[in-house]
C-alpha cells in the first residue's frame, strides 16, 4: 500500500460530480423539503473533500475489477450514506461521481 502521509492533493470535482452533488442537494432541499438535512449533507461533502486532499493516496482501490483497473477509489462521507468515487493523477484527485451507498454505481460506469 502506498502511504502518502505528507502528500497534499488538489481535489477537483468533475462536471459529472458537480451535477450529481447538486441533484442530491436539490432533492433533499426541494423534494424532501428538509433544509437542515440539505445543509448537513453539503457540509459533510465539503469536509469529505477537505479530508480527501490529504488521505486520497491511503485509501484502497475499488473492489470491482473493472473499476480497480481504472484505478478508482472511494471515500465515504462521515455522517451520511454517500460516497465519492475518485482517481488520483499526479497531485490531483479527480472526483468522478457522488453516489448513495445503496446505488448500483458500478454498472452505471460500465
């Protein structure tokens, strides 16, 4: 395992990840009409992005063989049932998507 404890990564959300994030927050805010929950999820996402900037290289590759071959990894939000799928390229972390834990994200990417 590659332990990059001193590496600081620049986290970049792809357009797809930004759209997914907005859809998640809009659903909670507008459909569920839960302002507090939307704010809480948004804060958790921001904290996860911050955490990702220094732990990205320490997390394992995806279990799915196809996603592992693409060198994709995941990081889970601490307080909500969502995770971010990402890939490291040099000192950049590209968040490919944001998914709910119950979502079949592997098949949407194939």
